[in-house]
């Protein structure tokens, strides 16, 4: 009996001395948005450059996801194909403030990887009157006529006129916009002044000679109610100016 007990004890000691196998972590791949920028503000092109480490197989499909707040989910808006440890993705989007990420699917021995999210303000040129006029007015039978959509689908063109000695203005919602670019054609039979206002406060202006063209461009960062105004300086019939106006906006 004593020999049996000694044998059992020896087995137990040997068992305790045996090494315990440890779990080996699987290798991980990381994805990251290295840069995101608007590369064509007229067409609305966004270019995203991502990095992937370790590099996946060349030509791996890498989707670009955009968070859609209205439905509270991620949506693929574009994709690119990896080249080494990088990928370049382009997409055309309207002006927006959205959150983006890139992803790479599983490739043995690596599991799928998703990049950290990144918020981006995408500024795109749009017609000043895309959202319509908030209000219009002036003195001397003012007329602020926006060209109808069928004739001016960009919603950027308008004619402004008033009687001799008068003026005309129109307000638009410029929330989310940072720049105003205005082509002006003076059809007045004399001098006219065109100006941009933050609400009712004048920011910049230009005097135009009879039958001339010019530009009136200005940084409107922080302006939420933009006014464009045409006033008579010296004429026989009153001010008459045609405009083609764009705003650089995220909406």
C-alpha cells in the first residue's frame, strides 16, 4: 500500500512540473485615414488616403464608409484598391459635415480591421439661391428676380434693378458657408454700387462704371445671413445689375 501511495505522489509532482501552454495572440492589422481633403470644390470631389499595416495583398478592395445620421448607420460611398501599405479613394459628395472610416476585410492570418473615425467638413461651390431668398427689399420699385430653375439650374443667376436714386437688396441663409464669389454685369446707364452685407452691416463693395463687368469676392466665415445689394450712384434710369453668384458651403 505504501508503494502505491508513493507512486501516486510521484505522478502528481510530475504533473505539476509540466509547462502550461499559453494562448498565442493572433496577428493584428491596422487601418488609418492618413489624409482627407476636398480636391475639386466645383465638382465636390473628396480624396482619401489611407494606410494599412501590415500591407494587405496588392489590389485588395478597401471601402470608404460614411456615417449617415438620418438612418444611424454606416454606408459605403466609394472604394479603392490597395497598393503596398496605402490606398487612395475618391468620391463625389455634396457639401457636408460627415464622419468617415476605411476598412479592410480578413486575410489570413489577419482579422478584418477598421480605422478610427474622422470628421470632415466638405466645402463645395453652389448657387447662392439654391435655398431661395429669405427676404428682399429696397427703395424705388426694387426688383430682385432670381432666374427660374429651368433657365438657371445652378440657382446662381439673378437680375437686380430699381428706379433712379433707388436701391435693391436680397438676403440668403449663408450658414455653413465661408466664401462668396460674385460675377457682376452692370447694365446701368451710369454708376452703380454693389455691396455684400453681414445682415445689414456692409462688409465690402465695388463701384461699377456703365456697361462693365467685374468680380466681388469675399470671405464670409461666420456670416449666417448674407445680403447682396445694388444701389444707384449716378444714372438716368436707375441701377440694373445682373449677377452670377456662388457660395462655398458645407450644405
